[in-house]
């Protein structure tokens, strides 16, 4: 078989298998809860402890990552115009380089902010 036929089959088949397993497991879990006779108050107690903690730095992290990757793509486009020999290597290298720089910048900013918050709590 050719790749044009095999790749979509595996793509859609893999997605369908993952979704089927997810819903099947969820159904089995719910059936087990019903078999044990848990009522709604007990279910609220069982699932009530799940709290999602919102990280205020998440937007900063992904914003810096996107910004630095965008700058890397622009720089790689500029450099690939200057040096015609190794366009793919230059593009991939610069994108990863600037993505890493974005994450390091995020770490520095977040670490400084967390230290400031800790100092305010101590006072």
C-alpha cells in the first residue's frame, strides 16, 4: 500500500482507538460506582476534593514562548536568504534556540516574581 492510503487509516484508526478506550474506561468506572450503591452526596464527597489550581504564570510562559519562536522564525527566514546552503538546519536550530531562550526568560521572570511574593508574605 502507498503512504497516501496508510497514513490516514492509521491516523483516524488511532484517534478512534484512543477515544474508544477513554469512553469505555469512564463507563466502567461509572458502572462500578453504581454497583457499589454510592449516592449523589457520596459522589460529591468522592470527587469534591479535585480542585484545579490556576497558575497565573501560564499565560506569561506561553506568550514568551510564542514570541521568541516567532522572532526565531523571522530571523531564520532572514538568515536563509543570506545563506542559501543550509536552510532547513538554520531554521530548525534557530527556532529551538529561541524557544529555549523564551523558556529561560520565563523562568527568570517567574522566579523573581515568586521571590518578591515570598518576601511580602514574610513581612
